[in-house]
C-alpha cells in the first residue's frame, strides 16, 4: 500500500472519529438543556402522525414506506420530515402524505418547527438510527400525545423506546411495534415497501437494455470500504456471468466515474456501464432486471420494493449488530429464501473475502427460474 493511500486512510479514520465525537457532544448538550418528560398536547390531537427521517440514508428511507402505507390504511394522515437529499424517494409512493424537506442550517430548522407546531399530533415517530439534534429538537418541541423513538432510552421526552430484540429482528419489526403503539393493532402489516417508478424512467431503461434477453444488474458500492466490491471482485463476477447474459454495472455519478476507470483496464463486450446515475433510472433498471447482485446497501431494499430477483452479499455477523437480520431483503428474513432472493455471506472483515462461486451459483439459479 502506498504512503499516500495509508495517509488518506488515517485521515479518514480521524475525521470519522472527529464527527462521531462532535455528534455525541451536541447530543449531550441538547439533553442537558431539554431532556424533560413529554407532557402531551394541550389540545386534542389530530389523527395525524409525524415521521422523522433525518439521517439521509436511502435504504432506511425505503424501509419506512411500508409503515407510511399502514398508517394511511389505519385512517391516519401522515406528515414526513426528511433531508433534502432523500425527499425524492417519497415522490415515488402513492400513499397520500405531506412532505417537509429539511435543509441544513438553524434557520431552516426553526422555520420547519413553526410549521409543525400548527398541528397537535397523535404520535411522533423518530425512526432515524443515529439520533441527531434536529430530530430531537423537533420531537421535543412539537406537540404529540405519544412520542416514539428507536432505542435511546436515556431521552426522557420520548414515551416509547422501541428496543426489544433491536439487533435480532428485521427493521420492519420496529415499525410494526410503532404501528401497534399508535393504533393498538398489528394490522395491516408493514412488511411491504412501496415504490412506484416513473414511466419516463422505465421507458429510458427499456431503451437502454434494448434486445438483451438476460440482464444482470451488478452494484459494487455500499458507501463503506469493507462493504464495497473491489475491482477484482467485480471483474471476477462479470467474467463468470457474461457468457449468456449482459451485466450492467450502475451507481450514482461518483460510482460511475470509478466504473469507467475500471473499464479502461477490463474490456468485456457484455459488460455495460450507463452514462447516467440518477435514482429513477437505476431503480427502473432494477425493476427490469432478471437478477440483481449487490452488497449490503440500499439496493437490497430497492430490489425488495420492486420485487426483483436478488443476490445480496453480507459480511458474516460479528455478534453485535446483525446486518443480515436487520437489513435483510423483505422475503429473506428467514433462511428459506422465498421468491428468488438469496443471501451470501462473506468472512469478516472484508466483503471481498466472499466466495465468488457462491454468488455465481446463486445468480444462475435465479436465471434458471426465468420463464
């Protein structure tokens, strides 16, 4: 490893520690000033729920869509607060809702707080897994009969802390517990995501795919170094699967830049990299794919939402947070691998320790299910 790369890794590690320390300091400062029990609204609450989704994570945003739909079916109006970067996801759900986009800065937070205080909510659900001061501020100063948070039992102004089997069960179980708290019922189920891809994006994806009969979507990126497929892993998968299928590697604009660099060193006529990386186009490709291969990231939940046959690769669970349970494809919460979804495990610590033959075998099994 070069000196420059070692230096870059050390700087990134230091920066992560700095960000985490600053986040903890802000959280403790807020709690020292405002951590008081929820007194409930002065007026009768509306039959309306406020969902806070402020971590900006695409996959987590998708996993909340089933909960939003279940609330609507239970007769509740739903308000959603999301970071600007992920508000576009909610444009792809048909469930009626009111969406607020939170921009960076204290002024934007106070403007939003003023708008939300016009309502008295039946419940506030703070579902972000890394609780940030903005979520806490809105949860503390917006009126609600019941305030719900995922874990964070030290925060007194939440009435309900969803923490039972937190690292043992699928993320939808947390939303199911929220639904029961709010409505008193576990019906309807939240175990179905909602995502409707625009027709324009579907048409563009169909045109891009053209006459290819078997199309495999390969995502190599997960936003974390030890969960990203390397060039060597990506190349090995492509070489093994392009004999009778086309492999399309996709990603956001930054990922596409890396993929184009990789293509300079590896030429394969059946390996294709698109020229656009927007979410709608990528989601349309996943919808049309005969199989999708991805590490543990948002594409797992995107594939679950549109019902695409999926090979999801996870690092082995380390005994703490079990990603392959919490963030499994919806139909892969148990080992029976329903509906063409398959999970492959890679030995710790690096996902590139995975046995490529297992990925190839699982993908070919999915392709064999084609009519």
